[in-house]
């Protein structure tokens, strides 16, 4: 498989990620795939953080694909909290996508 294909599949898996350069979440339509990898189409940086499945304090009890990979979660006296109130899922409204990705 070509590198380009590998990165394109990776982006499809990610759906969104975090651009360290812009310091904000970028969705797949704001990202682009090149032979060198996935980059932010706004700033052109490859400095992206991959999302990861974590138990988000704001989305309990489900595990969510966190754009910051749970980096913002910290232990509080009354339970966990996350310093990023990102509500990233709000912007991802593509119900047809779920059918394409049976688990
Ligand atoms: Zn960027």
C-alpha cells in the first residue's frame, strides 16, 4: 500500500485531531493528506496529536475518542475533571459514517 493510502486511512480513523501549532481541534475537512503524512490545512504543520479512546469526565459513562487523548483529565476531590471543555462531538454530525464502520 502506498504511503498516501496509509495516511488517508489513518485520517479516516482519526476523524479529528489536535493541531499543536494552532492549539485547536482540527476536523478531517481541515486536515489534508500528503506523501509525508497528515497535516493541518490551515497552518501546514504536521505537528498533530492523535486522538485516543478515553473515559471523558464530560461524556460519562461512555468512552469517547478524545482529541487530546485524555491529556486534560485530572483527578479532583469529587471525581475526574477535564480542563478542556471541548464538546468536540457537537461538530461531528455525519450519521452515515457510523454505518460504514461496523466494529
Ligand atoms: Zn494547524
